[in-house]
C-alpha cells in the first residue's frame, strides 16, 4: 500500500508540473510509464480478492488514503509550481 500511496502523491505532483511546465510527451512518459510501474494495480487487485486477509478493507483504505493524499498534495503542488507566463 505504501508504494501505491507514494505513486499517487507523485502522480498528483507530476500532473500539476506537466500542466504548468511540461509537454504532452512528458505526460505520456511519466504518468503511465513511471507512476503506473510504481503503483501496480495487480497488487491491489490481488490483495482485494482474498477476503480472509481483509481484502475489502484493504481496498477501502487504499482508496480513502489515495484521495486524502490527492487532497493534500494538489494544493501544495499548485503553490510550489508557478504557472507558465
């Protein structure tokens, strides 16, 4: 779960960076390439289908923490990365 949450924070930061300073090629390379490799969906899916190990609770925590990280990182990123003028 830690790798997924780090990936969410990084993807959120990169979205703002690319929106303000980057190019579409940069977006296609960094987000699906690097961030998707860090946050593998198969790990989340694999842990979710095992109900004896708290799969649905893991999924719930993963989604809630991911949304919380986006809510925190998005405004910070927008303050740190100036818009292109």
